[in-house]
C-alpha cells in the first residue's frame, strides 16, 4: 500500500512547529497506517517518537547538509513503516535513529574511529578509516554477531563523499553523510572474510569508545510496559540481563494449548545457541513463563524455569516442556524450578 504521512510528520520534516498535544511527534487522531496506530497505542514507543521529534527539530538547523538529512529522514520513515505494528522492530528503529541524530552535527573527517549503531543486543562493529592521499583511504573494520567475528582491512578509492573497495566477491562502499558514515556491503559474510551472520554494513558514528548499550526487555520488545518490566526484574533478578542478551536471535514459538492466547518467543545468541538460549511465553494480562539455559559456576549447563503464576510454579506449560525436553535429550541438562 502507498506510504502516507500525517500533516504533522510532513511539517516536522520541513522544520515547522507543531502544537499537537499528544505523546508523539504526530497527531494520533490522524494515524492511518498500522505503524502509526501501534505507536499511538503504546506509551513506551510513543515516548520514543516524541523524543525523536524533539531531537529532529534541534538537529536539522545544525547539520552541514540539511537537504541530505531531510532525504535521509524520509528514507528512515519508509524503513520504520516496514515494521508495521511489530513493537520490537519499531522500538529498535527509534533507538537507532535517536543515536544517529545525536551524532550528525559532528564535523565529518575520514581520519576517525567509528562505531556501528547495532541492530540487536549482540551485534556490533568498529571501523577505523584514515585518508591515505587525495584519492584513497585505508580502512580496518571489525564485526560481531553473537560469538561470531569478522575482520577486513584494505584501501578504498575516494570519489567525493564516497569511497569504494572491492576484492573478489566482496565490495564495501563508504558514504559520508553529515557526521555519520554508511557502509554498504556486497557479498556474503564468508565472501568478506567474516563468520556466519557477521556483516560490516550499517551506519557508523564517530567515537573512540563503544556505544553504551542500554538494552532491556522494553527496548527489545519482549514486554509492553514499565510495570511488566519491573515484574520480570523482580522475578529474574540476576537472570534478567541474561534474558535480554539471549534475545539477539528470535523466532515465534508454537502456541501452548494449556495457556490459550499466550505468545511464545524462542531466543538464542548466534554461535552460542546451546548456552545462551531461552523460551519466553507471556499473555496480555502480564503472566509470564520462562526457561533460560545458563552456565553455572562449574561450567555445567542448567535450565532455569521461572513463572509469576503460582499455580504453574511446579510444572511447565506444554510448549516450554517440549522445548526443554528437546535440549535435555542432547545431554545432561538439569531443570531448576526457581522461586
């Protein structure tokens, strides 16, 4: 279907003021597509939208090339709308965009260290570029996806604000835009000398230090509200962050007939799927069930079962039981029923 933008969004893009009294950058009474409706219906994502709108208005007058930024914002809106009503996707898109805009007023230089704005909790990259002469730059890029790594270095040919590198089936294009650097990749992970699932493509911002990770169950979209997040923090304690970290790769699990209407997510860390894996089931009335595989102090794998539903404390729903039994069949995997 064709993309539609509310009048307020268009106005924001053109840097005009909006007096709409909503917790977002556009008038929710005019929300038409699934993305806008999802944003308006979710307080956390709506607050991210409002924060982005304020940052956009403050950033546009300060960048070196406002026209390029307006074009980039329109492209971002198209990408955002591809999330439809997927809150996990939307929240990550907003967080990434907020980070991008926060660095776009930095003067651009090819002599810099760059950090990738990561998609997910266990992906990332660091890029070092340096001008070699008037027509070339050198580069050295590191990438990660879970436990898998990659590294590539070489010399790229400059053409205005773009540099291009090609060797064999691997090609990288570096595109400067205001204070950020886009890297496009042609060729597979293996073609570019990287482990499975590791790609160097993405948007990078100039920084000597890795970008601070602020991921939680809200930001990765596993819970909807701050209250649900608080419930799981209290329930899981030290395992809360382990659950966040296990969510880097995710698929929808099978429904559980003994808990009608529950949603199921199966999660793992690429390259560490047998160690950092979990299955998470939840309902709209904030009931939770979770099995999380962890490594104990002796290096032995254990499965920990959590739920905030008293009647389920001593038993697993069928979907979680099947998931656990499949992994236990491959070797010793003790199941701990957590308080």
